């Protein structure tokens, strides 16, 4: 079905009913912390866009409306109803474990995790019960962004080991029935990649058009106003060449020009090379950013101030995104039956349906990030995450995403602080929160992605100073805040709230030499590990927990009680998402209590703070 083209004559309601308009408005509301009730109120929804433009005047500016309409009108498709049967595949049934190799397990004492470390821990992972691993990048890289800046796609990072270590790892995973998912960073390469070096040296040559290189206009001014996610302008100036190059991330992560078919050919060739080695799939880094509006126009200032970054409306759901994804799928993934999960910041549910609908042949799944902060908050805010928001978010997706789409279930990753710490820093609740999160992750509908260390009960690390942090994103932010004259105390608070470094501390395996960065080790909570084992085994033993229907039984404040049902088997999951005790679900006659946060014999008619129980019939 085709989407209707919209103009300023249309009403707010019509914009909101358009799938892309819907997601864009929701994103803005979420960012501003405004309830969607505001937009569905008839007084507001009946207003024509041109009237809103006049009323809002300078506040929104006409560029804002142009940007919204452009975004909406480049999408000609609408999602299907998704009411057909669910197709069964291995990646829907898998429990995937994310490894951040640098901090997973170090076997040679240089302080850096390595491939041999992963090989040595395969028994551990198998015992845990996970049947797929996703490894953050292990390719050759100067490590400006810990491997997300790739210098050579077909070489292993020296600190991590060699290609023969990799081959052994792949083989040993497959011997254990475990799938291997690689990280594919193809929105950008390192500035040290030979393509970029060639492009700089010979801008008129074959590689000149592999990136976004722009001649200076004589004023040493950036070609547009786009900003980088790692602070400052998204353009780097190469004085000796008098050229600017685009980088949405660090100055050493240069955006590839996907509009050049040779770029796509080279990347597809490389992907096929890995697939032929036998890897089972890819997690695709910021894959929704690969197509940019032609001519790279300035970003709208209103959107920039709402979102914190200028230019995103020109690439987060770009004009050729679907086309490029279909091409990669058809020429690489499809012939190998490989799995793909896209990392897609900023993309909402309708956009995700258009990216992952099984009939569309683009991606298998996406990571959508709007669940990670409550409305009105950004990662750097020091606040307590209210799980009632997660309940609302996840319920909406599970009920409306459609049977032709499949969700990823995750709470954190290598880019985020640990969710358990975000919910509460109060130690008396930590363990219960961790158990609660595990119960939900392994009983909700979708594919769970466990982040390394979650199963050990790890929490955020209490950094004492910003100097302890090596991450390029955090360093950029610290410099920016200092420039704005913020106090060191305030800066540390911001960093502690949001830094990615929390997720990147070396895992505290017992086998380290005693003196090795002792101060950073947290004790492993084996109770949590055992609970993960139990729940993973349970999930893998019963398709009701995978494909089963999802139904909400109680979603009053702090309560999240739901059922999963398939072919006569029903599970009831009864959760308390808050700090006060709550009435436990009572309609459990005929059900057996199969899991509880508290010892099973102690369960009462009340759920303790953050308690979770699981029943089966
Ligand atoms: O910068 C953001 C907005 O605050 C993030 O949402 C960002 O877009 C997202 O974290 C992208 O992450 C991925 O690409 C980065 C890399 O540094 C991350 O580690 C990776 O997960 C650049 O490759
Ligand atoms: Ca090492």
C-alpha cells in the first residue's frame, strides 16, 4: 500500500497517522517529555499544519515543517497489518550474549581482553545456556573508538589475536551449536583505512568519491551545520589538502558515501568474504545512518535543539535506506541465509516495521533505543529510571509490532550504563532488580540479548574522576562541558550518569593475577548467574516462552503481570516494578510456582520491592 503525500494543508492528525510522521512526532514528544495525549486531543489534532506553523511562528520556524514533510514524503510505503502466522527461525529462538572483546577476558596479562579469552570461556557460555554470541568489532583498528573505527575489515586487531585464533573460535562455537554474530561497522571507516588515505591523496581518483569530501570555499567554513555525536562539528578540515570530510562520529571515523555503487560493491564483497568463512550473521552499526539527503543540506535548528544534534533528519531515515538494505540482503545475507540485526538509533516502531517486516527483505531485527531513557531524559541525566515506562513501551511493541516483525530484548550494551544501576543506586534493591530484569528479558516476546556481566550481577563503576575514563565520546563531552564553564563536580556527575565506560570494565573473572587492576573488580554474584542459567534453560525448553501469545493481566502502577500462552501451556509472570510492596496476582489456581525472587516457600500475598514470580500451567 502507498502512503499519501502530505502538505501544509494537512492536519496534525494526518501527519500523526502517517507511519513516519507518527514516529517522528513520538520522538519529539519523548525528547521533550510531553505526553502523546497532547497530540491526540481533538483540538490539537484538527489543526492544519499551516495554522500550526503560523501559531508557532518563530518558535518552530518554517524549516521545521519542511523537514517533517520531507521526511514523511520520502517514504512511499506503509507497514502491513502483520496479522499472519509467525515464521519460526533459529534467531527467534536464540539467547544471544554480547561480548565486548576488549573487556571480556584477558589471557596474556596485557590488560586487554582477547580472542583466546573468548575461546577459553566458551564452556562457561555454554553452561550459561546461550546459543549465540555477538562480538563487538574485532577488526584491525587504531582504536580511536575501540574498534568501531575499522582500518582493515579483513584483518584481526593485533591485541585481540590472529585470524587463526578467529577461525578456531568460529569452529569451537559451531562445535558447541553456538552461532557467531559479527559487528559490521559500515557507515564509516577509520581515517587510517586505505580507502580514505587514497581518497585524501587523490581526491579526483577512484576513491575520492568513497567518502564525503568537500573543497573549502576559501573561508575555512564547514560545508554544513551538522554536528558529530561525539561533540563539535561533523566536519574535519585537512589543511594541506584544503578539504573537509564528513564524520558523524569521531574525527577518525569517516562516513562512507553509500550513493557510490563502488562503495556498496566493496562492502558487499567484504561481507561475503566473512559469510563464506562461516559467520552466522551481523549486528550492523548505526545502519540507519547510511543514506544521506543529496547535497547534504543544513539541519534544521529547531530539530537540532530538540535532539541535541544538528542534521539528523537528513540521515537517520535517509532517502535510499531501504534500497541499500535490500541490496546488501539480496547480494550477501540472503544467499548465505545469514541473520542481521540493525542498530538503529532514533527509529520508532513504524519505521522499524518498514525495516524489518519479513516480506520486505531488509533487516531481520533492529535495536530500538527509545526504551533506554524515560521521557524527557537523555543518557547523561542523573535520574532514576522508572520501569513503568519500560512496561508501557515494551507492551506497546509486543502488541503492535506485528507477527511479520520480531523484537530484540535488551536493557543495555557497550554504549550504556547498566540498567540495574539506572533503576536504583540503592544497594538494598540491586539484587532484586537484577533478578526482575532477567525474568522479564527471558519471558517477554522477542530475542534476548544479554550483555556480558549482567549475568554476574555487575553494576555501574564508581569512577572517582573523569581522568579514569578513556572513551572518546565521554572525553568529547567533558571538553565540551568544560568549555561551557561547568564545574568539575557537575561534569563528574554527568559522566557518572551516562558514560559508556561503566559497561567496559574488564569482567572480574577469578583467574586474574592478583594485582591486576584490582580496584576495578566487582565481586561476581553467582546467585544471579545461576538464575540466568535457570531462566535461559527454561526459555529454551518451551516454545510458549518464545512464540507464545502475550497478554497483559495487570498493568496498574508498579505492577506488570502478563501471560505467555501456546498450545495449552500458559506462563504467568508477576512483577513488582517499584520500591513499595504490591499485591501479588491471585488468579493462579491450577498453576505451579516455578520461580520466585524470594525463596519459594516464603512467598506471601504481597510482592516485595522489585520481586518477580513465574507460574506455569
Ligand atoms: O551517539 C548517540 C546518540 O547519543 C548514540 O545513540 C549513537 O548513535 C549510538 O550509540 C551509535 O553507536 C554505535 O556506533 C558508534 C560507536 O561508538 C558505538 O559503540 C556503536 O555501538 C560509532 O561507530
Ligand atoms: Ca590480552
